């Protein structure tokens, strides 16, 4: 089936080449980082986590939230399931790549398996992520293969999908409490953080999925259905409201209010949720696109800026607020990994579209 | 006659024990930089394992040493013939004191062990 | 007091010496590294029997003196990166506000608040750093020392924010470029791993006191077994008012301060 990704029109190839170029520059930046050490990033003693960790957190949320489509198990969503699975797989792969990019000794990655520390949430998180990657990718591919042959998917796909649900839940909990477990955060902050991680994940994940289905519809004429998008928008709205409320709470209880980027995040969040709450604007495609874009941006900025101010989400242990500014090397690596994930997702979507077109035709 | 001999023996043993303890504790207390005792046997005719075995398995042996010393504090290697060795790179290099011992083979086989990333290699010292 | 403490050491070590007479030592040629000294504990240690601890009498510690810091960093090949972002430290001096941020400042005099205090890894009995480490590279030893296994660390740095005392440093680049006066008796670290104070576990096996304790001209530092009621440190802990850093977090530090 994969050969279907090798056929495409002009804009498809421009897009893939563009992504490929970014991957290449990311690789060369990463090579530099491997050679010289993480000193080429903007991270340092007090701000020991940076952009990579931010992308990791964001993508983990997006990946795990895609499980909602399986979970809802509704007729309207049947056409969306494969796309959601592939989005989950690509996002999971990217998140793992970001975790690896952040390591000082990635060549020792397998030490996590050789010498497991079962008390460590980091270990569980990476374990769940790998499992989730395997299940979503396999299930999506098998479903697609079945569709190509015009037969119902084999029975084990169902069990795989069922397995992906606890894995996603595990990812949510491990990640949320991974950050929550840092001792300098009070219990209150911890609780809010964990809840907000889950809420923002569903908001951004569903919004992104809506955008993807709209892009597929526009460029390839494959429509997964307006009703499906409405269902997803509903989930995004609920999650978005919860996220905005919790973010607001954090503005009052911490010094989030001092960071301009977080103000942007809050305002973008409020505006997008408002658009989604008004039935008239939710039904209009333009407004839906605007709201979803704003929602994704809001969450992404919040995940990144929460780190950029250094002092809140990951407080420097000695109470000092250290400013952290990513370097260009770091940004190239980030762009490279994003492009790699997008490339994979594009290829997978291409196969989906081709199979569905064949089936229709 | 017999009892006299025994007395001498006991006295001698007591004195030497006392002296040993005194010397040792003094040496330790006054010049703490020195190793605790200089009495030792590094017998270069003794090997921790046969040559052929070591040639093929020295990495596993070293890895095992590293693990048991760092993780369990188990610092003494007992060879199959009962002789005891301290688990340390220094023990190896004590006998294999040709500075090129590790390097000649490794460069021939084109392997790059990571030991010397942290442990100073014989090549880097005088 | 010093002598008593040495006796305590010798008591612990005497047995080991007789057992260890056969072990290799001494005769190692001059070029070799990390010389094989006769180990004091050459038997498999009993987990949990000893818990090493330190008491810092900050009244004796002289303002401006850096001897312990210099001795430790020299002895362990700690690189001297100048910029703050990449700084690596095992023991250092810091202000009252930073060392005891959660202590009640109202109770501290101006004099105390203006002094600097030694900080180092607390070798916590309930250590968040070991709990979060996905590979067990940071681990609690049989003798209470929280050690980092540099062979195993993958450099994920989760331990850094997990430690509430900022005790861990990361090697952002190859540390060997910044080691001023390298010693051959102890290894260096490599690019990409974290490092911190090891309570001189390398010296303890030779029956020595930690380098900082030994070098301090004011004898402001006392080191010993917290599990032994007769040890100097226990006696001093019982006869003085001491405090730990951020005790409210429940990490149970093994480093105590007399203010
Ligand atoms: S002080 Fe920090 S690094 Fe040391 S044991 Fe405690 S938590 Fe771990
Ligand atoms: S950086 Fe090393 S010691 Fe710290 S948590 Fe990661 S693997 Fe463990």
C-alpha cells in the first residue's frame, strides 16, 4: 500500500520536499548537538528543560487525546478513526523523538529497558508511549488494508484498539504526574497541573484533528463528514472550557500573570472557546478553522511559554527565575522533528486517501 | 621447656599484632593520604582467568566488575584458584603495564571502548 | 574530637584490613590510574547498616574561605566552567536565603542572614532524585549514599528539577576541557551525564574522611555514621540545635547544620 504515497501532484511534492529539507537541516543541527553536547542549546543549570520538553508535553497530549475517537465509538466517526490513529502514531513518534533529542546520552536509551526503575514515572511514560505507537500504527494500517480489500477489519484490530485505550490513559497519568511529582510544587499546583494537562490535551488534540480532516477534504476531496467534525468540536469545546478555567485559576494563584506569552495563550483560549460555544459560528467552516487554529496555538504556546518563564512550571530549585531562550540549533532540531512527523503523517494520509478513492471508484 | 616456648610465641604474636595495629592506625590517622596498608600480593604469574578466556570475554568481566563494585560494593574478585583481586582497572593495568596494552589490540580490531571517556587511559598519563 | 572520630573509623576498618591482605594494591606502576589501594570494606556490605551523614557547624565556617570547595573539586576532577549556565559544582557556598528558603526568616538575625552556607547533596534518606530516575543511574547505596552511576546515566535530566536543593549538575559539554589540574586517582565524567557530590565514597573505601572534612582548617565539618548512637556526629546532633534544608518536603536529608 505504501507505494501510494509515492504518487502525487505538484503541490504534494513541493510539500514533501519542503518537509524533507527541514528534516535534513534538523539532522545537521542534531549532529552538531551530538558532537558538541547540549551546550549548543539555550538550556542550562537552572533552566534544565526547554523547547524539547515543551514539544514532548504538547505532542504526548495530542497523541493520547486521539483515543477519544475510539472511545466515543460512534457511527459518525467511523471515517475519522483511521486518520485519528495515524495522527496519534505520528504525534507519539515525534514525542519520543523529542525525548531522545533532549537526552545527553541517547546512545544509552535502551538502559531504560535494561535497567528499569519501576518507581520512575519517566519509565512508565516511555513504555506506554512505545506501546501506544505500536498499537495505533498497526491497528490503523490493518484497518486500511481491510478497507482496500473491501472486507471488515480482522478481529484482533478490535482488541488492539481496546488496548490503546488503557495505554492512552496511562500516558495521561504518567505525564501529568511526572511534572506534578516535582517536589517544589505544592499539592494544589500539582492537582491543577495534572488536570490542565489532560484538558488542554483534549482541546488541542481534537482541534488539530478537525483541522487535519478539513485539510484532507480541501486538498483531496475526502470528506470524513460534518457530523464527525461537530462531535470532535464538542469534545474540544468542553476540554477548552475546562482548560481556560484552570488556566485562569493559575493566573490568580501563581505568577503566570507576569508572562506576556501566557496572556496570549489565555486570550486565544477564551476567544476560541467562545467561537465554539456559539452554535452559529461553530457551524460555519471559516469560524471553525479560526477557532481550532487559535485553540491549538493557545495550548502550544502555553506548553512552551510555561517553560520559557522557567520559574513556574519548572521552578529553579533555589527560587531564582532564570530566563531561557532557545538557540537556533535547538529550533532547527525542533523544526526537523516536526517535519519528520508531518512527513510521516502526510504519507500515511496519502495512502488513506488513495485507498478510499479506489474503494469509492 | 615447652611452656617457655609457647610463652615466647604468644608474646611475639601479641607484640607483632599490636605493632601491626599501631602502625596501621597511626599511618592512617597521621598521614591519611597514604593507602591503608602496603602489604599486598600482586602476582603477575597469577591471572584472574586464562588468557584465552580473557581475550574473548574481558569486556564482560570488566562490565561485571563495574556493576558489582558500583551497585553492590562488592569489590573483591575471587579467581577460580582462590586468589583474590581488587575489582579495578588498576588491577588489570598493574600487570599489563605496557602502556599500549589496550590500544594496540583495540586499534587493530577497530573497536572504540568508552572506558577512557572518564577513566584516564594509560596513554594520557606519565 | 577528631581523634575519637578516627578511632571510630579504624574500628570499622580494622576488620577489613585483615580480610583484605591478599588483595592487589601498592605495587601498581607509577603511570597507572585510580591506584588499587587495599579496600577497607572488601566484603560485601550489609545494606542499611551504615548511614553516612554530615554536620556543618556554620558558626565555625569562615566567611570567604573556599578550601573545602577547592579540595573537593580538585580531588574529583570537577570542571571549572565559568559561565553560570554550564557551571558544575559538588559543594558550594550560598546565601542563607537560598540555602534555607523555607526557614522562618523572622527568627534569623541579620548576622545569620548575611552569612553564606555550604550546600551539597544531602544524600536524602527519601530521595526524589533516585525515585524519578528511569534507569536507576541515581541510586541509594547500601550505606545511605546517593550515588550516580555514570556508566548508566542517559542524561535525561529528570533528576535535576526533582532535587529540591539544586544538587545536580549536568555536563552540557565535554568536562575534560575545563578541568584545571587533573588528578589521576579519580575518573572524570563525560559529556551528557549528570554529576554531584558522592560523599567521597571513593575515599571512604580507603578509610579516609571526605576531602572537605579533612581539609577544613576550622574543623567545621563532622562526618560519621548516623545509625551509630556512639558516633561523634550522633553525639553532636543530640547535644546541639541543628537544622536540615527544607525539612518540610520529607526528603530526610543526611546533612545537618548548626546555625
Ligand atoms: S540532595 Fe538532591 S540530589 Fe542529593 S539525595 Fe537529596 S534529592 Fe537527591
Ligand atoms: S539524568 Fe541520569 S541520573 Fe538523572 S534521571 Fe536521567 S538517567 Fe537518571
